[in-house]
C-alpha cells in the first residue's frame, strides 16, 4: 500500500530517551512517545529476572526499505533482545489518509518496493476489522470523534503522546514536538474508508486539529461489539 510500517517499541521509561536518540540517528524523524505500564504478574516477572517498572511506548513510522536495518540495529546496538530491555513490533499500514500524511510520516525515507508489490501486499493483508489511528492536536478529540461517528464509528479510545522527532519541527505547518492526542478506533473493514475520509475532511491537516490518519490490520479481536453486528441482531 504505502511501503510504510508502524514500529511499536515498548521499553523501560528510564530508557526511552536512549531509544528516541537511536531513532533520530537512523533518520526516523516521526516518533511519538506515550507512557504505559506492563501487565505481567509479579511471579512471571521474577521468573524472567525482570523488575516491575514503568514503561514508555514509542510509535515510529519506518519505510520498508529501512525496516530490516532498524530491526537489526535494535538487536546489535540497543541489545533489545536482552532481558528487560524492551520489545519492538513492526505492523504494516493497510491505509493512510492522503498523500500529505504519507509524505509526513516517511519524512525523506525511501522505499524501493514497486507499486505492484505494494498492491499485492495490501490485498493480502485485508482483514474483517481494522484499527484506525488518528494523531491530532491536543484538545480536538470531539471534532475528530464527531466526524468518525457520522461515518459509522461506534466509539474510540484516546491516549496522550508527545512528538520526539528532531529535524522535523515544522512540516506542512505542523509542529512535531508539541503534545498530541491519539484516538484508536476499531472498525469493520467495510466502514474503514468512510471513517478515515470523514476525519480527513472535517479534522484533517487543513483543519485546526491537523489530524493524521492511518489504519492497521486487525488479525483477531476480543471484547468488541461492532455496530454492524448490533444492527443484524
């Protein structure tokens, strides 16, 4: 589709700055950071020799041409495979809200994959549900969610984050380093495009919200009750 991956890196909060610097040095300018906590039981942590501590999740955007190098260097340079150093998960994007958002997320990264390969991958990764993520300026959740609900979204979950990228303080008039909010919306595949288009139209990069929208394939779910299922019942 876009030759772009979301790279989720979960590390000890005290190590977050070290990982942010790692990504900057490797040309990954667009990285968001948010605090989180691990959920493993204390007995499990003790078995692994891991102390219970606060975590940070880094959300980075990596072009396919750079992904293998980044993952290799996370192991060789950052020693991420050692106990309690962290984990990193790469997830392919299944959709993105317009060419401007794609250019913003890539921020100069190159992609060697041809269009036919990208279209084949997009077709193969289609799933029944999708996770839509919108990153926008702090304080505009109502604007984003009102647009999403009008297009059929049942609801969403918001988290706060802060941009950590260097050298990209201004891009399309957006400030990366300011505080942001992220909304996560689980949608049926059929409604995904309508929801993304609605957010782009009413709360997109040309609005005060400056929302950047993309989607990820959801392989399996638990605990979600989708609006189309409710309608059938």
